[in-house]
């Protein structure tokens, strides 16, 4: 019998070997952090001494993380599902247009929940030009078909503006879409999504539309009105501490976030983002989510963690630095780093 079986709740690999083969302090370790080593299962983690304040902060953070996740993930918050589903083929209507609302019957796991980001690299907007009008119109049409939300060209060139049902929906979607590695910007109850004259229908246009379809599906079909209200409370409390830190629209914002020593900066360059190498995939996912509920947008490319640079809301990077260091501290207390 294989030492692993498929988890019934979330489809993740869960250990079925005798627990006497895992040291007691590792028994709560996510299975993907365990590795076979001479017949033993060990985890490459260390636990730092903690204070009562650390434990209280970790408990609060865990509760907030659970609240923002769809209920289907509540019993498997620490599972990692890195393998993407196969891409769905385009379907067409009688007039030869893409039938966006007939393509997807199911979606892979949210990146927020430990699933693979929809894009391996960030999908960014391109320059506005008459050549982009067709792509813009198609993305607007597709978003309306898969989500029921109204969209139009944004006042900002290279972007499409989507009107959400309310500010809470928009605030949740901006976090979820960011984690899928699709550029997005929040303004009140609206979202700006990317468009470009170089986008292809079967590639980038499809990516923007499926990301909206996927995240709106989880928001509308997997979370109740009561959970939406709990999320609204979490975001309101976070906004009292500081505004949501998202990438600046200014293309030349200088990097200024100071990370702990074991999160070295990388050379992955995107305007408005600063990147740091995490020790492993799980630590990148964990800190990405911790930052999101701490009012700092975050995303990952494999185990590289990206934080936003915003010269207006966080000109010296002090807010992002403080929240990153707190997430790092709590990850260490949790035994993830």
C-alpha cells in the first residue's frame, strides 16, 4: 500500500503512514513539507520561541484566514495543490463568437486556497491603442457573460473597469485575482483589469476572463451572505490600521521594502512589485495569505513572494515592511520557516 492516499475533503495528498514515524512536533506539518529520509519522514522547518502575544496574534491571523476562504477549504487550509487542471478549449456560438459562458463547468482550486496561480508570470496591461479596442470589447463581453458584472474601458489606459456588487466583493476579488497573477487595481467597488493590443483570444484574453469567472464563482457560489459580512468586518478593521497597499500605477516607484535576512530579494522585475525568495512553496503561500488579510496585496511565482510598492500610500515601504516582518514572525512561530 502506498504511504499516501487521496484526501476526501480537498483532493490533497494526506499521509496514512503510522504517526510513530513522525516526530511529535511535526505531526501537524502539511504533508508536502514532509520528505522521506532513510525511511523516516522529516520536515525542513524550525520553530522559534514564542510569547503569549505571538500565540494570540497567530490565533487571530488563522481565524481571519479561515474566514476569507470559501467554506469548502476550511478543513484543509494547509493543503497545497500545485498541479493545474488542463486548459478548457474555446467554444463558439452560431455567429462564430466565443461562447464564454459555456466553456467552464468546474475550476481548479483558488491560488488563495493553495492551488496553482492561473498564470505562472504576472499578466500585465499593455499600451492603449486603437489596436486594443477589439480585445477590450471581447474581454468586456466575456466578463459580463461569466460573472454578470458590468464592465467598460477604464479611465486609465490599458485597463478595463469592472463594477462589483459592493466594496466587500471588490476587496475580496482584488486579493484573489492578484494571487492568480493577473494584474488588478481596486478603486472603491470597482476593479481595473488588464487589456493590451498584443493579447490573443485563446491566451491572454481568455486568462483575464477565466480568472474573473473562477474568482466570482467562488465568491458567489461557495460563500454565504453571512460569510460575506464577516469578511466585510475583517476588511473594515484592516482599513482602520492602514489602507490597502496595492501596486502603484506609477511605473518607476522605487523598491523600499526591508525583508528579514532569510527572505533574500530576487531580480524578478515587475513595475510596482518587489520580490523575495522564500525557503519553499508552502512558506510563500502562507505568507502571501497572511499579508492579504493584513491589508497588503501579495502574490507568488513558485516560491518567490511579491509585495507591492506604492509611493503614495506607503512611500518608504514602512507598512509593507512591518506586515511582512510580522507574517514572517508568525510563520516561524507556526513552524513554517
